[in-house]
C-alpha cells in the first residue's frame, strides 16, 4: 500500500505548481523530464522538412548518404488518422534502419473556416503517437508557431521533449518547463 503523503507534499500538489508531476507521482511514475530548446535554425547540412512533409524516399536517400534529417508529420484538417499512422510507421522504419532521423515534428494543418487546423486533444494525441512510434528519435518537437507556448508546454507530458522558438521569442522557457515538472536545457 502506498504511503500517505506528508502535509508539505499535499500542499505542494494542491498549490498547482507541478500538476503533471503530481499526476505522475500519483500513478507511481517517477522520472526527471528534460526539454531541450533552441532559437537557432537546424544545421544547414541536414535535410529538414519545413513547410510541408518531405517524402520518405527523400529521407531514406539522405540517411543512405549519412545525412541527418528532421521530419514533419502533418495532421489535423485534411489529414486522416490513417494517413498520419502511415507517415509515423514509415518514419519508424527509417529511424530503426539508420538512426539518422533526429527530430520528428508534428505540425497541424492551418485549417479553414469550417474546421480549425487541429483540436487540442488531437494535438496531444499526435504528440503521444509520435513518441510511441519513434521512441529512439532524439527530439519530438511540436510546432511552436502554430500551437503556441501553452500547448507546447503541455505537450511535454505527452512525449514532446524539444522546442524550437522563433529567434525573437522572449518566452521564459525555464519557468515554462518548470511549471510542468521539467528542466529546460538549451542546446
């Protein structure tokens, strides 16, 4: 039977300073979480999907040449769960063969008036699915530009572990990470 928390531990949980950590402790999961971040662009010698998904063939060719890659996973409006699953499984196969897929970046479609690019639960579900399919990929990075700091913060609890902020973004990433029980480390 688990031990009853002390008064101080209860006050810490109830203060709301680390709700995700409290949830992990309550479920028996204990681990230090690190979220890396940068405001820099990726190295110029990497293949990086930018505004659209690069083909799996392009990533495979880059890996054969010894080039590291960052892959985008498009989801949300106009992307079925089946399409997203196929993309994730394809990337998982590449990552397992080469080890050169260094980042997977789920990016929601921009959407339109009838449907936003993505829904909050969808964002977090795709982040979790990405981490599940790509456990050995160094960075799972949500789209800071499209999701914003609050959703990227919560995404850490769902498997995200990297943030790429715009150069001029002045967000206090240490406080943002600490609020979800993680430590921010600049890379």
